[in-house]
């Protein structure tokens, strides 16, 4: 493990065919199915080696691909302890420290949100998608109290419930309408401006149009920032609209809420204190092992709206000071990993600065590499980076407009296969773009320049290979 | 850690007031909020000590309270590695070995279910509640294809969708109707027999009655076993009913599916190969850290019914041998912990026997302590234990019928406070019962006899204390 972490060479991904890897894994399994095999240290070492080697190399400067990150190794130690003591954190009696610590971390982070202490609530849940679903359930049940027991049959003749989202919202948000019986067709997609944010000039007209179509928008979801490009919607201005129309404002800050801990970057979430709920993934920009998602509610009572349940085996009939700490009634999970522990321990050991300094560096680096791209005529950028996500296209003179999309996809695939860098891609306005997410403070401008050189080398190969350029389409 | 695990003394729970514990935790946090504090080994040791000490003592023979368990410590080592290499397992490229291993474990466990290889599917998800929701979404979308995009408005004039469950089903199942827009009022509760199983003589009449009320039952949920008493519904006979009426049969085997790996106990799930879906928590009777839930579908294609999504940043337009392994489209999670790894490593290292022998022992122990209770005139049992859960009541001569409920609750509370044993309680037919769940192979009949002695001692105190007996009501 130590050797693995000490290896700082630039590595992307060594993709192995599933069938080949499957054979390798099976070869490591004991064949004594019917009797307990003895402990075999060599076997374990071989398993761990295979596990580490075939993974995405999150701690290498070659990894620029996605929003999960290398973690502070101490977090792994905490997870080891959590797995051995196995204290589920949905109920106080089962995991006392995790429950207390959730409250402490909520207070610590609320310093950057700004709600009055004791008026808000926070629960942890298994990932941003689940947090978004939970918050939107609370919104649905808050605005349509009969929906829980009757479904949409509770609303005969009324306008149909609908949810407004930015056109580039994370798929987990739009999917929620399908999950919770609103119907995905009742997603109102708000148009974006050039910066890929919800276009504030077109929000009210879009909501008016939805109303004319017989929809009642009860929930508005802002992204902070978007998955594709890291764009931050204008929370303060969306909050105004939400207030005017009695709409629940949910902020999907899975990626970007962590910017709140940075004095330099907090302003991207201006108005966050007016949101009704906020999803915050600590396993993204707080660099903890996944999952560690925090779901905040501005009003404490609203956190009880998402679910209703009766179960005498876990819920006591006479609440006391202990059961008042239970969160089981507010999350989908009954048994839940004490996911707050790695985050809290890092915070307790190192304080806010560990996070703020790293976030500041990564966002600065992303602005710097954006500047590099502006001076390279064979590249185009699609947006100014508001956080640590940057999308761009390789667009040399020889490529025809209609081949630009295919070229990016081919380049991404080739880069991935070469195994030095790992980057991702995303479609922007229907055309693929290359995408880097800077999650590792070991990455420097120099690494990015190496990536550009590799992209150009791939491009050169492709341009020289007539057959391939033809095949691009 | 080693010292903690070596301590096999009989310990229940040392409950600390949240405010007190909160002060202790805060005292361990660095006050240098603004600068990165150095690594402080003493601080870390104190944090870990507090974490371990205040937890539920799952590895002590005094812990008989709930369905999560002590884990094989090796599982903790794997979780340490998982947290450091941080490979999310929803997409093959991010976590190659976890993805391959999910398929291997699915095949290994399917040997005990019995589906043709390659015709079924398995996904991992964060807990049994989420697995139940996911399966029931697949059922809803399978039986009402328009529901995803239109909600229940897709069914004007038709019978209303409804879900039939045993009256003692886990709360996550009945809650699902409220979550997914079916409406909790459309839960049809099937009456139980004396063994707390769904009463097969009353299933068809109950479904007929539901139909007359304008309901269309599209999903039937069997428990294997129930949370309260570990009762196993008759899957084979429920499957017959489901087939007759074109109903999706989901089996909530969160607790009991693990009995499939035991040759002695597999028969409790007779007919499981006829289920459409099955929830299986490895973090219960497979003794892995929570969560590790496996959701099986009999038909592979049906596993794609739960969700629909489009997202160019993670889903590729041209599927290949790698992306064919992706499970992100079949689970609520986008970033997902490689929760299969501890289970697979234990299985790879020790084979099935480790699990089967432990499960056999725990269920035999539970039958043995049931036999003990039968010969104790001041105790009554509420059921024959089909697995490792047993409920019973302390019922000495002096207690009035109307005080029986309150007596059990008081005894549970006192036992918990004394801190030697940790047991739980559940209401059965409206009257509280004491509940033990045998999850630890270090527990013997002797420990159970000690528990009975402690219950009697508490009872004696209460009977001697007139005020308290009066206060029982």
C-alpha cells in the first residue's frame, strides 16, 4: 500500500478485458469450497496487488478524468476501524460517536452556509443521487401532503406536479421525477446561457409557459456546479423566483458545495442560505472515500417530510434524549455506514485549511490551464472554468466541422488506451468535448502540457492516416 | 484495535448522553481552524479510543440485539484498501476488479438459487431498503410501462396500482409505495398465521377483495425472514399465486437469504428460483461490514427497468465489452463504494464453509435457547425460531395481563442501561416482546442463561417496588 502511494509516476488506466481479469480473479479463489481453508497470506497479497493495479490510479498526476479523488490515507485507517467495529449510524444507540459527530460537522459546515444554529438539519446518505431523491421527496410531500398516501390520485383535476431543472442538470435529478411518480415528462428544462448556467432571463417565461401547459412547478433545482463543466447556477436569483412562486429550491451541490469552505470561492454559491435543501458530496471536493454525502435542510422540520414509517423494532414509542438523535426516519437507509467519520477525523486533525488550500489550488490550476488553452490555436475551450472542471476540444486546421465530435471521442479513447493520462468526455451542445477534472494537488501545468502534447501526437497519427480520418464519421 | 478485539468480556452498551459525548468529541478537535495543523498521533489515538469505546460491542457475547454483526477483521483490511484506492464500482473503467468480482460472486451465490447462468442479473446497492426500492421500481415500470414518464396519470380510468405485503413486512417495503407515487394507502396487507408468516389460506381472498376495491396488485413481497421474528414466508406457494395473476414476486431476503448457502437451512427459501427479484444483505448473515447488499433479478433484462437516464459524461454512445460491465444505469448510485470486495475476498480466502458453518451454528443456538425457554414457566415464547431471531416475554405470576407490554419495555430499557447485555424489543400482536438476534458464534447457551438471570433480577426489583409496578402502565 505504501509502495503504491509512493509511486507518483504519471499513469492513466490500464484497461483489462473483463474476461481476462475474471480468469485472474478466479485463479486466486480457494477451491476448497466445502471446508474452511486456512489463512493464506500469499493469496491475500496477490488479491490486494491485483486490486490496486487494476484500479483507476487516482493518486497519479495522470488521473484528470472524474470527480472522485485520491483520499487522505488517514481516511482509510478510519474506514478500517469503522468496518471492524461496524457501528451503523442511523440510530444513536448503535453508533454514538458517528451520530454526535454528524451534528458537529453539520454545525462546522453551516458556518459557511449561515443558517441560525438549531434551525436547520443535516443527514448523511449514500451518495449524491440518493440525497437528491431524498430532498425532492421532502419537497413533493411538503407541497402535496396527500401524495405520500394517495400518489397523484390525491390531486384530481389539479395542475400536475412538475420539477424545473437546468438543461444540464445531473441525470440523478431528472430521473427522480420518474422514480417518485411525478413522471419524467413533467421535468421542465430551463435553457442555459453561454456559461452553461440557467439563463436567468428565461426562467420566469419558462415557468409561465409550464403553468399554461397545466403544470404546477413545486421544485426548482439549481446546480452548483454542473457535472459537465462545473457551471454554478445563480442561487440568489433563483431563490427570488422560488420565493415568488412558493417553489422548493433544491441545490445540487454534490460537486461544488465544498467551495463554501474557501474564502476565495464561496461567492460562487451566493444565496445558498435561501435554499430549502442542499446536496454536498464530501467524497468529491472534500477528498474522503466514497460515499460521504451530506444533505442539508434549511428548516429542521422539513427533514422529516421525505419519509413516513412505523416499525416497533427500531423506532421507540417514547422518544428520549437518545432517540432524538436517530436519523433512521429521515433517510432511505436503515443500516447505514458511519460515513461521516473519515470526514470528521480529517477535519478534527487538520482543520478547515487542509480542504480550503487544496480546493483553492485545484481551481487556480484549472484557470491556469484554461489560459494555456486560450493561447493554443489548435484547441478551443467551451467555457471559463468556475471550479476545477474544464472542457475543451482539439480542433486542428485539417478537421472538418462535421468530424469534430467524432475526433474528440476517438482522441479520448486513444488517450485512455495509451494509459498515461485518464481524461473523460462530455457532449456540449451536442458536440463531444474533452473533459479534465483536477482533483489531485500533485498535478501541475506541466502535466497538462504533456497531455496536450499527447493529444496532438494522437491527432497527427489520425490526420496522417487517411483511412482513419474517413472513419471518423 | 487488536486489544479491542481480544477483549471477549460480556458487554452490552454504555450509553452516553449526546451532550456529554459531544463535548468529549469537540475537545479532540484541533482549534487551529485557519492553518493546517500538524499530524498529532495522540489526538488520533484518543479519537479512535473514543470511537471504539462508545460503540455497540458487536464482538462481545453480550451483544444479542440487532441484525448487524461483528465482521471478519480481514474485511476491515479490504475496506482500508478500498478507501485508499477509491475505485467506484458503478463503471468498469473506474473499478475493474470490483466489477468483475460482482459477476463472480453473483455466479457463486446463484449456485444456491438455481437460475441458468447468464440469464439472471445481480447489482450491489447501499443497503436493503434501497434494494427493495430498486426492485419495486423495476416491478412498477415493468407492469406499467407508462408510469416512468407520466406517473399514475398514465392510467386514467384503470384500476389503481397496488402492492401486497405480509402484515409484518419491513418498513422499507411499505414505505416504497409512498416513495414511488403508488401511495401508501395502496398497500394491501396480507394477514399472518400463528408462525407470523403470510397465511396462505387468506392470500387469494385478500387479493380478490383488493381487486373488488379497484386495485391492481402488480407486486407481491415475501419476507425471508421478517425483521421482527425471522419468519419465512412460503415463497413456493406465493410464486404460484403471483404466476396466476401476473404479479411480480419480490423476496426481501435482507436477513435470511444467506441461509441459502447452508445445506441444512436452504429449504426455508424453497421456491426462490421462481422469484422475480431478491434482496440479500451480506452485511447481515454474511458478516461483512455494512452496507453490502446484493439485488438479484431472475431475468437479466428486467434489471434495466428500474431507471432510465441519459448522461454523456458517464454513459458512452457506443457500448463495448467494457461498458457492458457498467452497472450505473441499474442502481440509484452513480459513485458507489466497491462493497462487494470484502465479501468476495472472504469467500475467495475461506470458501463457502466459513459462512455456512457460522450460520448453522447461530440458527442451532437459537433453537437451543428456544428449548430452554419452553422449560421456564415464567417465560413465554412467541414463535418457533426459523433462523437466528427469537422473541419472548418475561411473564412471572405477579404481572397483570394489562402490564405485560410495559414490563417488557421496562426490562429492555433496564437491561440496556445495566450494560452487560444488549437486546432489542418488538411489538407482536400489539404487545411488546424481548428480542434476541444471535449474530456472534462466541455466544453459547450459558450466556443466554445469564441473560435470563439478569431479566429475573430486574423483574424481582420491579415486583418488590410497588411504585414501579404501578408505574408500569
